[in-house]
C-alpha cells in the first residue's frame, strides 16, 4: 500500500493516444450537435484528467481548442476533407470542456460546453493588412446582401425554390466600401423557382435537402447592385438516430458555439436547426 | 559523484517533456 494521499485521478499526456481518442470523440460530438455555422476540427488538447467511475469505466475530463473549417454543419463532407479557415479569412476558434465516458472500450459524451470566438482584428491584419473582417450577421447590409443574392440565385435557377435557413458568415470588403460578401445556408422547397409568385406558399421538402450559397453584392455608384452568387445543394444523407449521451447526472449548459444541450431530447439531426 | 561522459547526471538538465497542453495542429489564435 503506497504511503501518502493518492490522487483520485490520473493525468496522461495531452498528446497521448488515449487522450486524443477522447478529444476526437468530443470533436465528433460537436459536429453532430452543432445547430448552425461550420464544422470544427481539433487544434490542441489543453488539459486532461481521467477519473475512475463506479462501478466501471473512466471519465475523461478534457479541455480542447478547435478551429472552424470551411464546411457547413449540413455539408456531408467528412471532417478530414474540410479545410481549416485560414487566419486571413478571419479564423474562429472554439474552447470546449468535455466529460467523455469510456466504458467497455466505447466513448460517449456526458457533458459538453463550448464557446467560440473570432480571431482579433489585429491578428488578421498582421497576416493580411487589407483582408476583410467578419461582419455582424444581423447587420442590415448583410441581411440585404443575403436577400438579394438568394433572389438572384432563385431567379436564375431551373430547380427548386430555395429558402433561407441561416446566414452563416459575412464580410465587408475593406477596399470596396459597398461590397458585402456573404455565406448562407438554404433548403429546397416544393416550389419550382421560376414559377414562384408567393414564396410563403412554398414548403420545405419532407426529406430535407439543404444547401449552401456564397455571394457578393456590390452597390454601384448609380445605386444599382452587382450580384454574384453560387449555390450548391448537399447530397441528402440517410437519417440515423443519434446516440443519447450517457449521463447519470447530465449537465445542460448554454454555449456560444451553438451546440444542442446534451439533456435535450434529441430530435433527428436534420431537425435541429 | 562522478558520471560517465555523455551520461546526464541525475536531476541534471535534460529534455523537458511537457505533458500538457498538447501540440498545435494548425495555428494558435
């Protein structure tokens, strides 16, 4: 019997494979439960403690830093194929605290708390002095640019009328004061774009089909607007029920990254927006 | 007490292993 107090927990190295396994389970959980925005990828493991759990198993108390990728959360592209948002594009990081249970070799998330924050303007301009910064998503110029871009996309489309799901990202071009770059998520409706006279009569498809658009709206000196927009619909994914977190005493925590609370009865993933 | 040449003395300077935080995969902001 060792002398002295024994720590109740153990501390493997942050780059230890077992720590990384728990961290990757946490990142997977983030991306399956994000309500909006972009998928995140693991950047750094900050700390790790492993607690014994009665009657069996261990709980990994892990703190991780993540970075935003360019893949929207509804984009079925595997995370490994998603690019990290570069600093010159105004990167966004996530700071997350997780409790991950390992039992019988299986990892499951007990609690999750994440905050996200954009890089500072100073950092962005240090690597790219003229690069645009993120703009507030509720700015009237942003909302207007999204409306104009979506209308232009629908006007040119031979397919379904697309409805706005969320404004995901926006930037004001610094050298062209009147240019607004926007990224937004859309969903297909049961209307044909060219035939729509009253969008309020259009309904989302029963089997939801989401897409993503990028557009730039530039106001010209005569007051007219130049619009460039491209929209892509994602391949529909088979709906699979998400595992419920195994939480004896689950923690519901508000977060700024947009995660669904873990104690919330889990709807189908496509309905979580 | 003496040590063999090339053998780090006990408690002497050596590579410091920092268990945490872990490596940065992309960049730190």
